[in-house]
């Protein structure tokens, strides 16, 4: 009996410990995904600090790495492969988007990132044949130019809000920010990530980027830069940091001096600065608009009040979590590259120790969705986060243990399996028309990249 036969006859946990995480799978990426997932869970449970904002950025970079691995790894895909690859990404993005909408429908206060991630997989399609150099240039241009342009647009349209705008541009996860990170990740995915030299190069570059981004942000704050107008985008509204986090507190703790309020009924009261936008109610109780306070006659004054120049400058130097500023993209993007590089290096020598983390990282979509379901069961619909920071350690251990057991006996995570099937179904017609010759064999052999996980 050969060693292969002995391995096949061994119990599932034994086989898993021997084979999981070995090439062509890149175990360091799985560990990095697990850290990003646990960090995002910590942010949602109120841990804050290092995990706030950086975890989601790490996911975005890893998503770009995954797209590169699924579409040729170190080689740019040939033109005849594109129809299948494009359809697979389209199917993958659509499935992730639907799962994100389903999670949002649960009514938790968590800003679900999956809808934007679904769009990102579609947005990556035009860049599949770009070289690593072109991808890095595009990522840099987006990182520098997109935040101030987005802030300028927000000023020009007087902070307009609409479902499409909030989803794509002005929500917690502006697609311009995340596309820059994804393109950077795609460039990293074109490297030989199984080589020490590539990991060391990533480590050095990541440290430099983090130093530049956080350095610029710290300098601006010291000079009164983005601290003068530290507005941040959220999925609910455009929130001033001075009032951020004031939810569910007694009314007497707020300073209502100089404000007037409208009682909208049902216990809902809207307050604003005296002399600000006037809210009118007609004879039938319907909200109306004061024609003298709207239109082109007052637009210059309203635009000036938005301070577009200040907003655009702040968008360049803002570094606080979820600001979407250039400094945050560069600094936290560099931090993400450092984490990935360290994971690639450490897993070369500590494989067995890190296998449970890698198991969780192989099914991040399932883990992400599970933590939202647990939050719903524990807190209830639309419940604001209570003091749950103490849960983080125990919940993280439970997630790692559950993922390890599932990976041992069932392999791919359940939602990862679902998304992979959606991607295959979307591309089935193109494969049939091409005689199935356009499949990319290298990425298909790495289960971590064919699992359909969005790296939320």
C-alpha cells in the first residue's frame, strides 16, 4: 500500500491536518482573511481601536488578490478566456450582492459591506487583462483623485441623498475607495505569492505606504487640517464626527441651544440650526418646500455653506476610520499589505499552529454572515450595539472552532459553495459554446479562490 493510499484511508481530520493549506492553496491568504473577518467582528462588537476601518480595507485588498488568482494568477488571462472569466465574476458578484441585501433585510444596525463587494466583482471585469504595473497606476490615481472629487461632488449637489448615490458613492463604503484597494490587490495577486522574496517586497512597500498615509493624516490633524471639518460618510447619513456615536442617550445630554425642532409624530423629532433649511407643512400635514429658500437663486449661498474647498482638502488628508480619505486609503492600504506579507511569511513555519485560523479564512462569507445572524439573535432587530466588546474573544474562538470542524468534514463553506455554483451557472453557456477550453486551470486548483468568498 502506497503512502497515497494510506493518506486516503486515514480519518478525515487526519487527512485535513496533513493536506489543508498546502500548495497550490496559499495558506497565508486564508490566515489574512481570518484576521480581517475577526477584526470586522470586533469593530461591530465595539472593540474599536486597531480593527476599526482597517479590517474592511484588508478585505478589499484580499478581494483583489482573489480576483487575480481566479483569472490567471501570475499570468494575464488570454483573450479567449475572457468570456468565461467575465461571466463567472458577474455571477459571483450578483450572488454576493443578493446575500448582502438579505443580510441588510434582517434589520441590524451593522453597515453590511457585501452589496458593495458584489458590485466590486463586476467593476473589476474591465481590468482583467491589465498588467500589475497598470493596475498599480490606476489604484494610485483613484486613491489620490477620487476622494477630493467625490467630496467636491457632494458639495456641488448640496449633499444630495438617494439610494443609488448612497450605495455607490456616499455610503459607508464608497466604491471609488474600494475599487482603488481592489485594483491594488489584483496587482499583488499577479506576484509569485508563494515566494519569500515577494512577501518581503510587499512588507517593505506596505510599511512605506502606511508611514506616508498615517504621517500625512497626523500632520494634517496637528495643523488643524481634517480636524476642522471631520465629516465622515455613513450608510445612514453624512455625519459630523462631533456628534458621531450619540445614539440612545437622554435628550438632556444634547446641547439644543440655537436650534429649532420639528415634531414629526410618533416620537420622532428633527432638529436643525435656527435660520437653516426651513421645513414647511401644508394644510394636509404634508412636508413641503419653501420656494424662496430653494432653486438657483439661493444655490450660490448654499454651495458656499458647503465649503467645497475645505471638504476637498479634508478628503485628501482624512485618515480616521471610514473617512474614505486619500490618507486613509494609502495608510490603511499599506497596513493591509503588511498584514498579508506577514501572514505569507509566518505560515511557512507555523502551518499547523495556524490551520484553524486558515480554516476560518477559507469561508469568510459564511463567517461574516454568521456573525450578523448571531448579533440579530442576541440584540434583536435594529438594536443599537450594547456593551458587547467582552464577547469578541469567545465569539472568535467559537467561529474558529466551527470553521475548523466544517472544513475537516465538509470542505468548502456553505455560502462559498453557493456563490461558486452561481458563478459556474452564469458561465456554463459560454463554456459550452467554447468547448470548455477557456477554463483557467491554475486558479481552479486553489479551492480558496474558487469558493466564491467575497472577503467581506
